[in-house]
């Protein structure tokens, strides 16, 4: 992953590791994948390296909510290793296009 140390969190009795650096990255605690990403999808074109959209602080509570949303979509899959891409805007998580890169806007609300 190359972004530095990962924080540990337990959600509903299951361990996970996470990191926030422009996008939230979460992986199962007992293996290296598949991971999921949460991206806010919006950046001010006048300030491309600025803080972006909400939330400005990612808390363990937010991470737990993201994990529960991802789990509702079937993550983590034991059958495949493709990353799950989510978006977060307006207080809602969304499922992003499967071919989107982190930083791409989500396209499907769930």
C-alpha cells in the first residue's frame, strides 16, 4: 500500500486496518486484501491539493460506518481480490464504478 502505517479497528467483532490519505483505505485485519477505498470525489479546481470535501477528519466511527456499508455490498469477498470503490458525499456512502480509480467521482447511490 505504501502510504505508511495502518491503524487497527474492530467492527462488529472483526478486525480491520485502515489509513486515510486523501482517500480512506480499509483492508481486512487478517490478510492483505481485498481492500476498499472511500473517496470524496470532489476537489476544488482552484485548490487541487486542498482539503477536498467532507469529512475533514476521519474518525474510527466513520471508518466503522464505512466498513458496515461495504459489508452490506458483500465486502470482503473471499472469491476475488478486486478492490471495492466507494464514494461519500452529502453524508451518504455510494458505490463507485468498478473501474474507477481513487479520486474519481462515485456514480451510483446506494
